[in-house]
């Protein structure tokens, strides 16, 4: 038995499922997860000493790779001055100024401790600002695990959401309307059915929690137009895409100005963090200026702020987005070559440093098409990649992430591993 297997046995006795976040359990992959002992650059090492090229990147934050010197130095310096004070610090102001400068749609921003807190607070704010109770979300878009957002689509596009978790009351879930992504007609129908009652439309502009797929041309622009017309708050959940797809996220790439934006991951440099921000008149409804209450003992923690700020400053000073696009294009070229040579009609999606390989022959543009793939094929692929020292997300419904720490050699080794893994898939 490996050290990781022994640790997992111990963990299962004292932690639900042996993990502190469900996807880490590898349950459908029919194996125990490996336990990491350290990480550096684009690589992880497990408790048994095996080296992996990492494409999970702490699920997004590690855009510079693991333990980048600029972030470690900032954390060390901040920690030596104290781990937290529960009172304002200079670095909170500098972080807020940086976010507002990078994202023109954000005139004011409030820090939280997680993306879940950020989206939960943004929804509460939208309801407080508009005085309305319903919200629209899209099937396949994940916005954290707060009660009102853990809902899945019902039998029809306009059916009230059913709880996607035990412990979520139906009465609360019924305030969330779940619609198919990339379907303007469903959105029009929802506004027609609930005129003047929809407080917010919240969307991952590039969904990254059902694999990774993209909006059809004009779709995000349509959401901006109809929400503006209806007096509804448009919330872009850029917890995953913010400061990764581009310096100004998806909104900057498409030239769209949402009313509110939620952030996380990269702005913490690997430490727990979240944020929500947007138009000044909406944000001024947040306590202590307004009646929408939001608070957090560790919000704006100086160590997390120092880590995130160091990472953002490095990204800005080093033409990092050009480098990420070069690496992403190299991976995509290799993947498409492998698929062509192996005669495997799979689907590959990428934008910048985010990507996903879908084990389905159809185009992927919403949750149903994303879930049309074969889990058995993915399981074979995952095991082969892991055996070859390449760690991809342990689910076909997650995004892959490239960092500036990946090298051309890493990318080429990954493509070679994919060649062998997909040969195993084809032999099934």
C-alpha cells in the first residue's frame, strides 16, 4: 500500500469522504487520491515521491505556477508583521485600487474569504438594490455552494429549480430560475413570465465547471442588453476567469460592462480569498453605507492580500498573457494533431490558458452537450495520464489550467502522454 493510500484510509475515519472538497476524493475514478507533499513551478510531488506535471493549478489560482518567488516573498514579509488584525490595512486599499484599475466595470469592491461568499453576497446585494426576489442562473454554471445557487434545471427551461443538495429547502430554491446556457429564447421567456420580478442574472461568462466551453457569438452581449432593458442586475461570475482569460477577464475580452463582478482564486495568490464589486451606486448599498449586510472576520486578510497583489503585479510587469497564449496554442496544436492522427472525434475547447478535452463527438456549448461524453473513456484516459506523471483534473467536467511556469518541454511531454493515453482509450 502506498503512503497516499494509507493517508486516505486515515482521512476517511475523521473527514467526510476523506477530503475537504468532494472532487478531490476521486470516487468515480475507482482509486484513492494521491496526497501532495510539495509543489513548485508546474509540478507536484506526492507523498510517495512521484513527480507530476500539474494542469489543475490549485483549481485556477496558480497562474504563475506553484510557490512563485514573488508571492512567497510577499507572504513571508506580511506574515512576519502579523497574520491578521481585524482592522484596516494599507494592502487592502492597494488591492482594491488594483482591481478597480484592471476592471473598469468595478468602481468599488468588497473582499471576502471565498468565491462562494462573493457570489452569495452579490446575489443579496442585487436583491437589496432592486427590491426583487427572483434570480436567473444557467445550468452548468457553478457559483459556489450557497443554498440559493445549488439548484439544477427542472423539466423545462422555465421550471423553478430543484435543490441540487440535501438541506436546501424547496421554497428557497424556487426563487432561482435555471435556464440553459447559450439560449436567448429561454431568457426572453423567463423575463416575459416574471415581468419586473427578476433581481439578477448571474452567469459564468465562460463556463468552467462543466468542463470548459464558450458563449455563442453575441450571447453575452444579448444578456447585457436584456438585463439593462429590464432593470435587472447583470452579474459576471469571474471567480475562475478573472485575471486569467485576459487582464480584464472575459468582460474585457468582449468589451462588456456587467453591473457586478465576482472574483477569487488569482487575487489570493493561492490563499483563501474572494471579492465582489461593480457600479458605485449598487456597491454603496452594502453596509455600513447601505442596508445590505455583509461581513467577515478574515475578509481582506493582509497575508492573502499581499499574496494576491504580488501575483497581479508580476502578471502586469512581465507580459504574462502573451506567454500563456503561446503555451495554450502549443498545447492545442498538439492535442488536435493527436486527435487527428488517432482518428478520435473528440471535442477540444480552449481560450488562453483554460481548456477542456470532452469525450464526445458533438460540439459542446451547454450542460447537456458537455455531459454527453463517455465517463468510461475519461476514466481510462485519466489513469493513463496519471501513470505517466501528468495530473489532469479528476473529472471530465472540470477545466484544465496552464501556468506561466509550464515550459515547452512540459507541454510536449504532455502531448506525448496524451498520445499514449488516447491510444488506450481507442483500444477500449
